[in-house]
């Protein structure tokens, strides 16, 4: 629908659509511009007050002799001293811009409206993300405002080929979603695939921002393994762009989605690259060992205890002399639930009380549970080691996947002993093997398919000058990331 010439008709339509007379925060400020009726339409709380006062002062001082024809065009080119300004006669666009926080100027007798992007969203300043802290490095994390996030990334990626393409998702929420990539590096097929997926999203709203969007892009399945990596660090997002990945940003959320990724992306942390290569490699190996122990230690100990008779002498110490009042299998399950309850309680507990909660839950309860015979010290010890390994995992999504897999392995071992342990292990390996990342990328690359150069980069934090090629699985346009050699003759 296009604008009408009469201001009253336009306001009537907009009142029905936007609820100007019902919603207190939809402001209609009536003024005179060159002796013609006009109004300023905007959302209270989004508009910058100083800019609004400045523009109103200019508009109210205009005289009719200055405007014999082409009022809108003359106002935009000569009278309104503002950068982001455009004209529109499309009613749908006007409604969307008003709801997004822009200022719309409607003038009686004109079939075009003037739209000024004077919006400023309530936002916090960039600060270091709690989930991705580093001992040395940048402290400016992403925020809930998408324009701030693109600026933080552009500060690190000054490549003219960096592209941020915006679209709207959600019939009612009209959420801004941005796809970011470096045009002469990223795989064009993956770019087209992600754009197609976004166009096909059919929903009222993205209630949980990027997590809701992920389920539309990657499909609906019950596989707990994460197929997208999230980060709240601008430097991590920039590093993945240089590798050839794509990032997806959703307005109102401080994290970006990185696609496509493999299982080994969830084992790396920015801290590795803010340390010496030897230190970074050591930390990476310790992290991998902790994650592996988190997954395998409790069920492995349980299956060894069930088969204590065939253990060599140097492993005879495994297993308790007394099993306590509760079977070992149920002890582990109870501890699993207890740790989850403690973690959930810590999320809902105010910061001032988290220390007290940790003392009560981690020390007092476990100590008295051992004394009364519910648990034996060994089950508490091994479950504590597994929990520490889970918290050492850089990705919270991947750590929860490890938790689910460990629980499956533990239940099968407790119910079916040795057969259950090896059968569940085979089942979980098949699940990982069949998991695909976005674009059909193998989840186990560079193990399957085997890539020696990629595998060495995964297990060793190589010096930056030695990393010459981008990951093969991305099939990037520009595979060589080293600077071109100088071929100028001497």
C-alpha cells in the first residue's frame, strides 16, 4: 500500500496498524512545516532526544516561500542536516522503520514520507564474556546490539571484501539477522545455502534468538552434538572469517553463530593463541585429556570393577572394599543428578550466595553422604573428576553433549555390564560418525576423511607464520592464507 496525499488518512491507517492512540510509547508529534500540517512519528525510547530537538527546530523555522514544489526532495537535499535519511511511499516499509526505531516525517499533501535513522537502542558497553575469559587478550566482547557487533568485527577485519548481508526473520518479530563472510574467501555454495535456509524460515518470532534460528537452519533432531559454534568474542569471530567460515548474527543477542564447524572446533579456546605455541599446545592436550576423562572415566571404572577378577595386579586397587548401602551404578546416577541440580541451582542463585551454595552442595552434602553410607569415596572422586573435565570444555553446548553421552554409557554399563559398555560405545561412535555439519561437512574432519596437515593443526598449536593454508573442508576460494612471495627481479 502506498501513502495517501491526505495526512489524516495516513494517520488513520497507521493508527489501526501501530496502535498510535493505544500504545503510550508510539509518539505522534504534530508540527507545522512551512505552514503545512505535518507529524513526527517515532517510538519513545529509541529516538535520540538531542537529534530530535535539533531537527524539530530546523523544521519549525521553515517558511512557505522556500517550498513552491518538491517539498520532500528539497527538505532532504537542502534543509535536513542528517546523514541517514531517505524517502519512501511504501506503507509497509514505513511501519517497519517506525517499529525499528526510526523517525518518520509525514507532510500533508505529500505522497512520500521522510525516514531518518535517529534510533539508539538501550545497550550495555562491550565487556569480556564470562564463558570465554582469557588471561591475556582483548576484553571487548559482543553486545546485544547488532550494529555494535558488526563494528567490533570490522575493527579487526578491514578487508574490503567483508560482507554483512541483513535480512528479517519472523512474521511478527521482524528480527534482524546478518550473514557475515569474506567474499573472496568463503565458499559461494555455502553462502547461497545459508541464504536459502534463512529465506525458508517460516515462524512468528525467534523467541530465543540464535538458538531458535539454529533449529530452523540445521534441522530438527535429537542429536545432542552441537553443529554450530557460538562465541561472544569479536576476535574469535574475526579469526573464523579469515579461515573461510560464515557467521550469523541475530539482533538482541551477544553471541554469533559460526558455520560450518567440526567436532574439534569445540575443543579449542582463544587462550591457546594468546600463549606461546608450546604452552598453547600443552593447554590443548590437557583440555583434550580432561574432556575424554569426563566422558569415559565413571563408566570405565564401573566396568573394570564388574570384571575385577581379570584385572592385572597393578590394577587390583580399583574397586571398593565395601559398596555402601546403594549399588555402585545407582550411586553414579544419583551423583549425576546431584551435580546437575547443583549446577542449575547455581544459575538461579544470586552471585553473593554462590560461594555458600558451593560449600553446602560440594562439601557438606558429599561428606555427610559418605559418612551415612549413601556413597563410597571412590564414586564421589571419579564423578568429581568427570565434572571438572566437563567444566574445562570451552563450549557449553559440547560439554552438555558429553554429559548426555556419559549418562547413556553409564546406564548401559550398569544394566548390561561389559556388553552394555562396549555396545553403547559402538552406538555413540556411530552417532558421531553419522553427524554432519552444515553443508554436509564431515563432523570428524580431519580424522574422517583423514587430513594430516589439518590433524597436526588440531593437536598442536602451531606458530601463526607456519599456518599457510585454510581448512580443506571449507573448500574456500582462496586456499593459501600466506602473503604472496615477492617475484620482482632484483
